[in-house]
């Protein structure tokens, strides 16, 4: 697993990744963090989210797919509600489930992530990084790669 500083969206647009994965809540609100940036710059991702049922907890551990040219954007449902100051709303079991699904379907590709769950969702960095490392091992065994991009303006 690679870790770099940069702009995940621009890196995806520059073909450094085939797939971008970011975390979403189940209420079709892409109003903060990288989700808001993705909704603005890659509108098909927002449309894919809007096609789901607002508030459906059954979305946890799944993803929807948006496209921007050849770039695939996966809206991973990793939290039920919207982020609240200082409260960990990240759903670790859902994250593990969605990573497994992504590894199975997209394991041969170059995949980019933000520091998913570690910002507005207030998730536990060590726990999330362990899940990402396990995911990366599965992807690398299939010939793909995983890069975590820490935002740098």
C-alpha cells in the first residue's frame, strides 16, 4: 500500500487511478469533506448516490458506481448518519464488507482512497489503516494496487 500527499480527485483525472473510493453516509448527503468535492467535480457519483433510498441502513457495506470518462468513483457506504463534531460515526464492519466486495470485483485495478473515515467521520485511524492494509494485500495479490492520498492543496 502506498501513501502519498496530493489531490485524490486530480490524480484520478490524471489517470493515476482507475478507481477512486470514498466514504458516504446513507442519507444521500455529500455535503462535506471529499464527498462534497467529488459531488461538485464528478457529478455522476452524486447521481449514483441520489438513485438510492435516502436513509436506508441496508446500504451500509455496499457501494454505488459513478463514472467520469474512464474514471470509476465508488461511493462506499461507511457511515449511517451525517458526521457530528467529535463523534465516531464510522461503521467498521460495513467498511470491512465493502472492502471485500471491492477487492473481489476490482482487485486487478489501481485504486485510490482518501484518508477514508479519518476526517469528518472521526474514525479510529489505527483500526481503519489495518483494514486498508488487509485490503491492499488482497488487491496486490490480484495484480492491483492501493494508494492512500492525504490531501495537499
